[in-house]
């Protein structure tokens, strides 16, 4: 709609249907929701103020107006009996049985105004009996989205109008969780001041501290810990805030958590520690901080994997070197008998192979299935790695004949490739 009032007037006088849905699933009143004069004309000619778009979002003209901060149009629509609480009742009823798992984004005018930070419209809607506890199909209320976006003035208004501060969405997220995960420090402080449950968790066991740690929000972390957040709270999978921070290489968050007595060796249900994930992902600064603060360098997962094994598998030669200098044991094997050298050879990680051999890794140690470093290297045709293994054997007179045999194997491999 281009805002041509006279053209719209002419069409209406000639019988145009103001409630006709266009090809993009909206009526004229939807698209005119930021054009005051045309909205008035459409309403006077029978446009339905509560018409719901046929898009997935199920949007009313009032929602459109709230998203654009057009309070005059909001006022006009309400005077023509627009429902300030309409959120497509048919969709809500249809999904009532499985409302906790639905992902449809059905929003109310109050939710939209709160999301977009339109304080004046929020106040106006509440004065006109908007339901502050109305939830979307995904279970979020206006307070959730205002907290997520950090609209502090709207958060205060909603709470003054009896919004539930600890209400959980279908995923179990509270307004405090959203504010924490998105780094809204002032909003976090205000919610805590007004009684938000600081350790309440989502359906997967994530607390506000987890959300802040995962996204590296240092200031929020400090506020949460100062106000009693459980630094060692674990998710259903056993992940701590320290694990989240280590995984994402948020070194300052790691340091803050350690200063607040985070358990450095607390592991996931699969027995992976923060050191495991930092080593696997190549976060040397985090690995250094964890080791310096007492992380168990040789801790094994429930399948026998160590931090050194992960570093070797992923080609993190600098981390492998650091771990070995800090008493990482080369001779700890997985439950199937695999060593760090085995996985480095299998993955063709030649720089790691050099580091491991320098620290006297045994290339002849066999897995439970009888395979050694040479076997893995030949199987994967990592010939440069094989050459490195042969060279290492040649340096020891004890293995001079094995080195010769390896060299012959290398030539044959090239010939018959």
C-alpha cells in the first residue's frame, strides 16, 4: 500500500472488500497499520480490526501497529474494538495439548510492543486491560522478551502490573535466564532485586549462570555470583558454567569462575572435564589457566580419553606440547587400547606425531585389536607420517631393522598405490 488516500477512498466507494486477503496473506488494514488516515477510512468502511493474517505468525493489525510504535493507530484500533489480547485463539486452542513443544510464533500486541521497546504503547495497552500474563505458543510472556532485549523501563512496568517474575517458558527459560544469556546486566540486577530465582533452570538444566557463561558475559557473571548463583550447578548432561566458558574460550569468564571456587575437575555425565573440551577445541589460554589452577591433566573419560588424546586427535600440537610439559602421561590408553600417538597417526596429524615421538611415545604399542602406529598410518596412507615414524626408529639402534622394514613398506606402498 502506497498511502494514496484518495485512491483507497475511490476503491471502497466502488465496493472493494476491505477484508480481502492479498497474495502475501494480509488485509489492507494490516499493511495500512502505519498510515493513520487510511486506517481510519478502512475501519469506517467495515475493515475487521481483529482479522488474523494467514501467515505462520498469525498477526493482527494491532500487532503491526505495536511493532511500529504508532500509538495513534493503536488507540484508533482499540476504539474500534481491536482485541488487545488476541493471539489467534484458534491456534492456541488447537495447540493446547502440546503447547510446550510447539514452535509457532504467535504473539500478542503487548508482547510485540515489549519486544520492540515501545514503552508508551506498553503503558497504553496495559491501561486498556492487556493481559500481562499472556503467553505465546512457545510459552514466552512480554516480560521474557523485554528482559531478553534489555528494555529495563518496560521490565519495571510489566512487573508493576503483576507479571510473574519467575514464569518459565516451554523450554523452562525465565526472564532472568534470557537477560543473563544476552548480557543485559542492568536488567539482571533489577530482576534479582525484585526476587528472581537465581538458580532456576531450564528443562535441560541450564541456569542463568550457564547462559551467561556460554555467551561470555563477564559483568553478568559477576552479578549472578555476587548474589548467590551456584557456581557448580550442572545441567542434565553434567555441564557446569566453567565447562561452557572453557568450551567457548571465554578466558575472563573462566578466571572469574575459578576465583569463585568453581570445581575445576567437575565432569559431565560422560566424564569429560573442562580441560578435555578446551584441549579438543584448541583453546591454549584456557588450557593453561586450568592446569595452573589444578586441573587433573590425566583425567580419563568413561571411554578412557584424556585431554592429550583429544589434542592429538585434533592436531593441537601446541596444546599437546604444553600438556606433556605438565606431566601428561603418554601411556594412558582408551578402553580399546588406543594411545594419543595412534589417533594422531590415524588422523594424519604430523606435527602432533613429532611432538609425541619427541617425548618418547611408543610407536609399537598395540591396541586391543593388535594395531599400532604403523598400522594406522599405512591404512590411511599418511606417508609423511610414516616417514616420520621410520626416521624416529632409525635414531635408535634397537629398532634399526624395523626402520629398514618400514622404509621398504613405504616404497611398496607408493609403488602399489
